[in-house]
C-alpha cells in the first residue's frame, strides 16, 4: 500500500491521502514502514494544502532516516519538517530545516526525485 501511495502522490495527491488514511498503523510493524508512512502522510497532507503544525509524525521519519543514513529520504524528511514549521509560522526553524534538506539533496544519488516534492 505504501509503494502504491508513493507512486500516486505526484499526480493524485488526494487519492494518496485517502489510501494512507485508510492504512491501519498497527499493521506497520517494521520501523522502516512506520518512517515511510510518516513521510508519505506528511507529504500527502502538504500536497493537499492541509495545514500541519505538529511535527511529531515527521520526526519519526527524520529520526529513522538519520539513523540509517538514507540521504535521499533524509532530504525529503527535512524538507517536509520545514514545511510543517512554515505552516506553524516558525520561519527561522523552517529555513533551518530547508537548508538541511538542501545539504542532504546535494549528496543524494537521484536529486531530481527530491525536488519534485
């Protein structure tokens, strides 16, 4: 379901959000799945113009991708953490997260996918 949601997020963010909201999070037993879900749900909400001011969900993704060193996913996670701070009108924190995302994106193997977010 997560891979399906990811494949739809660019063209059909509303469908992606619907898919993600219908996933029972108890089914996500692996830490990698929980992090991926957290990132995708945050991204889908952002693409559907849903204001998000609570960073607890995206912090799950940031912490996981930091721990495994996946620079492409770190770039996306930090970008969306910045988006949450943007929504919360925390401009300084948002800029800090965006700058962190840029640093990871510079080292990501497939930069074009990161900047489509």
